[in-house]
C-alpha cells in the first residue's frame, strides 16, 4: 500500500509543480463555455412525451389519434401513456420524459359547449432545444385540430394549449456548463494522465518502478488514483467557476454539492480507467497526442453536451448510449440545472463507476511488468 501511495505522491508533486499544465486543462473548456453560443442544426426525433387522458371523451380520442399520427410520420414524439398528472410531471423532472401532454377532465364537454377548453403541457425547459421543438410541434398539432375554423360565435370553441415550464429560463451558457465541466476533466485525464504516462515510459521512469517489489495492481491503482485526483480537482474548479460565470446559484446548496461531487468522482474514475486501458500497451509518445482530437470528437460531441441525443441519427445514438461522457453530462445537468433528486443521478453514477472498474480490471490484466 505504501508503494502505491508513493506513486500517487510523485504524480501529484509533478502536477502541482506544473501550473501551466493545470491551467491548460481548464482554459479551453472555460473559453468554450463563455464563447460557444450557437445552436447546431437537426430535428428532434423520438422525444418521449407522456399523455395523461383525464377526459376519455371523443375529443380526447381525436387528440391522441393526431398525436399518434405525428409519432408515425415525422416521429417527433413517442407517446408514453400515464394515468396520473403528478406522476407524469415527476417523470419529466427526473428525466424519464421530455414532456407531458395533459388532457383535463370535462375537456370534450367544454369543447362541445363552446367554452374554449385548454390542453396542458409540461416541458423540461432546462433543455431549450427540446422544449422549443416540443412546444412548436404541439402548437402545430393544436392548430390542425382547430381546422376548419369554427363559425362566428361570442366564445370560440377552439382547443388551446397552455405550456407549463418547470424551471426559470435556462440560458445557453448554463446549458453548456455540464459539458464544459466534463470536457475539462477529460482534458485533465488526457494531458495529466495518458500523455504523462507514456512520456514517463519513454524517459525510463517506469524502469525505476520495475526494480522495486511493487505489484502490477499497486502500480496501476497508484497511477489511476493520481489521475483521478487531478480530474476531480479540474472538475470541482470548473464547476465552481462555471457556476459563478453562468449564474447557477443552486450549485452551492449543500445537497447539490454532494450530488455533483459524487458525479465528478464517478466521472474521474471512468475517464481514468478508459484512458489507462487505451494507453496500457502504447509505447510511442506520439500516439496519445494523435488520439487526443479523435477521442475528443468521438466522445464529447455525441454526449448531448451541445445538442440533444434525440436529434442524432440512429448509429450516433448507439455511440452515445455507451459513451461515458453521456452519463457524466446527464448527471451534471440533473444536479446543476434541475431540482432533481438523488434518483435522477443514480443510473449515471452506477454506469460511470461500473465502466471505470471494468476498464481498470482489464487494464491490470493487460499491464506488462516488463520493459
């Protein structure tokens, strides 16, 4: 155990003696957070929208049929039936749904009585792309239901849509904050972990380790724990600075601090396990530098950090499903931008932890304790 801690101590001394390395790992994500503000193209597909039918009348059936038509053709929605408005609203809050359509009681009666009935819609407006797309499509659907226009009356008998936003307006800078934190941790792991590990091998530092009685497991754990600490420091720093810049005040509530700190720790474990697995058999110092841009594109952009996963083509969605970036971004969004409970980040933390542990176990088996 002391041998493992000695490796950690050496790695951390190197890290703190290189302030340029620490700053470099955080400057680019911070600049991206401040500058990047343009939305990317694409249309929302297969967004999960709950339908709560509390009327069960003929007009409710007509609305559901129109909804199913949109689902079958342009595929903006995927209908998920819910029997209770409270459960549907909670599902939107926890991220299981992107929105919920509420058909209130007596809707059909009020429609035929010419009392101008209203539909309700709950949207997760922490994701502006998703909420705006859902609202626009639902307004188109309601306008189609109101055709042909009713005859002249004092009170129009048209269907109206009332949108309920769960959160205050979320600026794009706030929306980018989870992705910027995740990217800063990845850059820290790549520069302060993967590249330094290969450079140490090329300079013969590991040859000094191999003449000691240190085991493969101790050596791998020591290097990975040191890398995880660096990534955690980068993640915490970007969370604090980014929250102050973007104006996310709820990030500093005690419960929120515990949530995002847990997500950051799990993310650090996953990133270091992945990076060490990729570098465990690499000998050429140029390889990690060549891989940096490819990994950044392959992991960061499909994660949903800058655009919803539902807008991606199917093959890119499959990459997002296994990408640890996706779960890190989702977990940080839930705890920084929403009033989500612990259950909202449980799946993310579990996946990241399992991903990191499996990667480390495979890396230990592949690690060569030879020159």
